[in-house]
C-alpha cells in the first residue's frame, strides 16, 4: 500500500491527523475482517484456503514475505489483518483466511469458556468513534457471537481481551460535550472521551468501567485541537487495557504519552507513569511517547511498544520495544531492556509486543507493515513484511 493510502486509512480511523501531532511528547521531561472458510485439517488448518465474504471472485489471498526465519523462532501460526483475518505459517503461506471489505483489527485466538476461539473487531461506520462489531468464531471461522453494543457502549478497535473469568476488557470512545477552554478550545466543545469497560460476554452486562475525563485533565494531552470546531478533541486516545499481576488494570494512552494503573472496579486512578503528570521520575532511556500495548511482566516491570512518533513529531529516530521497571519506593522508572529492529524501523501508529512461551518476543510494527521475533539475547530470529496495515500481529502455538 502506498504511503499516502496508508495515511488516509489511518486518518479515517482517527489514528493520525489534525487531532494528533502537537510536537514532541517531551522526552526530556520523562514522558517519556463473512462466510465459512475451509475447516481445519489434522495438522491444524487447511493447506488451501477459500476466501469468503466478498462479491469479487478476483480477490487475492494475502501473503506475507518472510525475510528471516531462524530455528530459534517459536513454533506456531501467525495471526494478522489484511483485507480480513489471516492465519499464516512460519513460511508466510496463508493457511486460512476470512475476507472482509471493512477495516478489522486485533485478530487472535483466545480462550472462552474453556475452548479456543478466534476473536476480532470489525469496523462499523467510517469513524473510529462510532465503534464497531466484536466477533467470536470457532477455529473454522464459523461465527458464534457478534456484539455491536453493551448498553450505551459501542466497542472500539483497540482491545478485545477475554479474561479467565469469561469477561472481556474493551476500549470505548465516546463523544461528549466538554469545556475545551483549558486547551484553547470553545466552552461548548466536543471531547472524544476514552473508557475501558469490563463486560460479561454471555449476559452483555457491564461490570466495571473507567472514564479518562473523570481522572486525567485534558491539559495533560500532547494532541492538537482539531481545526474544525465541529470535530471532537481526542485528548487521551486509549489503545490498550490489560490486567496487572495483582488484578488491577493497566492502561496505555497515546495522546498523553503515559501509562496508567486503575483499580479493577474503575473507581480510582492508582498511578501515572510518563506524560505531564507522572507520579514517577522516568529516566531518559526509559522515556516513551505515542506508545501502544502496555503489558505487565511482573509486579514492577512493564513491556510496551514505544512508537516515539505520531507521524508529525519524531521523538526518536526509530520505534522500539522496551521493558521498564518502576520502583515504588524511590518513585523512579528505569530501562531494563530495549529492542530496536536492525533496520531502525519507525512506526508512527499502531504496534504491539507479545511474550512467547519460549521466552522470545513477537513484535507487530503497525503502520510499518511488518512482524518480527526477537530472542532473549536480542537476536532477530524471524522477520516478515505484511501486505497491508495491521494494528497488531500475533504468534500462537498450533
């Protein structure tokens, strides 16, 4: 996909554009895709694939291009989005594919009620803020459930994480009236608020929720006000929500260049790391900006994808995966480990980093249309280019 087309797609999703890119996020201050596909065979998935859900009979099956594949790479299949949901082997050959004409994201296998299922989000209207549809399917892509709303909430593209309790953690975007004068906007403005919610997938009941505007001031943003006053201001831009090791919740917010921890019920903000109102002093090497996918490694260590760019501001010459450790006593955050692609890849949007069973880390490069795997010694053991934008990439055992 040409660079301009990629940027148009991202702008359509609200991931880049006038609402983002107010300049450097302050490193010096420590901010641092319907129908059934072929059923799986004895080896896991069919060797041939038949795309479904498109009227066109000329649709090409997406294939990725493998550049590096060392024996030390983890076994398993690769899951990514390109004109739908793609499952590929380590050679980049597509083993199963479900086509969609819409933008899809966060495609992966998960466990629900003791069974392995496939899950993904599919675009609703053309605007990220309008939400979309969550899909749960069996391993042959037969859809078992579709969810477009939980009461007043419509799920966003950034997170659909099923918990061991058969609930799901989701990210939500909502437009609300808001006084934007503190950031130079109108008194009767519109704010794109960010929420995380925990829902019971069977009953559709919302169990817990947290709303950014109740806890984080809009002046903590690094995003620009939109030039059109009729547009809403996405000041926070939540892009991941995950449980910490103690059961409480970690949040990643792109537009404040910060990580947050809340209690599980969503009543309290426990701490902020990075950004303008950090509770911790973040060492220069550990600072991050415009980041994605904050995940707990242990009680004090967090792994995240540090974009270090939003498409306008460039805070580092490359993106990276970092492991940072917070000291709750000294209130300091230090860098434990970082991994930078040998080619110095920079991704101005999207991205993730997944811990694999063998200790390796699988990296999705988002806007750079690439996936990689690195071992514990920092060696690149797998690398491939993708045929399209992919918000996150995953590798799971067969």
